[in-house]
């Protein structure tokens, strides 16, 4: 996946950020167990103040470090203004996120900000096991204890979370963000698909816009639009085909091959690999789509915990008539209420 960001700040940065990624993680078949980033990935930003080149920024996955006994991706974002801009508005920002490798949420977050005369340092140590966090600010010796129940993302790790979510044009995703002392659902709207030309070439992209409710990575608030290349989605479409090839070599499973090929099709015709809908999908393929979704949502993934069964049930109901056949969902609901569906972990 390649990323292109346009950041429109009220005062400081009206910029176009062109991003280049390391090739070690860009290609290859992504799966639910493989993240679209890894140690060594580096995003290089060019920042403009109006039409004036204002500086550079780098966002990178530096390493995997231990935080309280848990391996975490150390993600660093640094912004530095040019010498010319330094004369009237010096920027030296460094933001660090420690993202839990297994579960994806934040374990630690640091924010070193210098923008003009404004300077601040803050660090949050998250402890989801006891639903608390410690907030260290500037030169204070003793931290504040915050009540932070559940698993949250800091504003930097939330950017990486967007890259592994299922994105559908016209819909939004919500990410549970904790930014120093404020907690809110970060809405990321999937705006459109667009073909983008940049120095690296031309790419089919999905354009998203996060609606920040806090200062974000920089001190000033502003709008940000992100272009994510559709490469990984196209690769993901191969998943049913690959699954069918695996099953093909197992004699007693060969009768289900047609349904394996169909289980990512959607009732509204917006699925893959063929993009067919309604009765053009076999009834067994439509049933398997519901069963596979329930299994996926109630299973742990490296980037999230399993959904609670009732939440997964409600999500399937919510998508009847679009992703799923309403008649299949009706039968699923009846079996669920009768206690005939069990989930083992």
C-alpha cells in the first residue's frame, strides 16, 4: 500500500505530503494475519506553507520494543521546518507510539512538540489490564492517573489502524482514540475512489478523511485527506481463489469448492471475485458468507480482539440486504435465538 496525504491546517501547514514506502511490505498477498506495514517502513513527507516549501516530516516503524513485557511496534513521526521557516516559525515535533504487536492497541504514547514559541512534552503509559493510564506532563515529577477502560489507540497508531480496516466508499469507520486526556470515536469517512498521479507513478486509490477532534499529530487542528492505494484490496480479492485451490487437493472437500469461491460475494453485488449478487450466488455460498463472517468477527486477530458474540450477531443483522441475503440472515437469527449456534475459541 502506498499513501498520499493532503493536510490542510488553519495556520501552519497547508501542505501536500507525498509518501514513499519501503518495498519490503508493499507487495505480496495480504491476509488477516499479515499487517500492511512492518519494521523498516518509512513515509517521507514534503510539507508546504502555502506555495513555500516549509520542511520535511518522516513517519516510520522503527523497531519492535518491549513495553511492560509486551512486544510493541515503535512508530515515530518527526517534523522539522527549513532554516528559512525557522526564522519566523520553528517546528521540531517528535511523536512516538508503541503499538501492541499482538492486539494492535496503544501501550505508550509520547508527544514532544515545538511550534513557534509553543513547547510541550507529554507521555501516556497505558495499562488496559487495570483500565488505567499514567499521564506525565512537561517537568512534573508525579503523573496523573487516568481512567481509561478498554483498549484504545493514540492518534498516531490510529493512522496505521485505518490501513487495515475494510473500507467502503460512502461509509465511515470509527476508531476508539485516546489523545492525552481526551477520548473519542475518531470517524474516518471513505470519500471516493480516485486515480492519482504522483512521482512514483499512477495509482488507483481510496480517499479517506479522518475528522480530528483534537490537535492530532501537530498542535494546530486542520483537515487531512489520505489516498490509500487499492493494491491490497485487489490482492485480497484473490483470497477465495487461493482457498479454492487449497481445497481442490482434498477429495472430501472438493464438493464445497463452488461455495468457497462465492463466500466473499455480496448480496448487493459489490463483493468479489466476480461481483455477482442475489440469486446469482448459490444458496450455499450465501450461507457460507454469514458463517465465515461470524467466525472471523469472533476470532482474535493480530490487530484487534475478537468481537463479543452478541456484537457480531448484531453486525450481521445490520448488513442484511446489503452484504448478506435477508432470508439467510432471518434463518440465522432464528437459529441464534434458539441457541443452536455455538462459538468456540
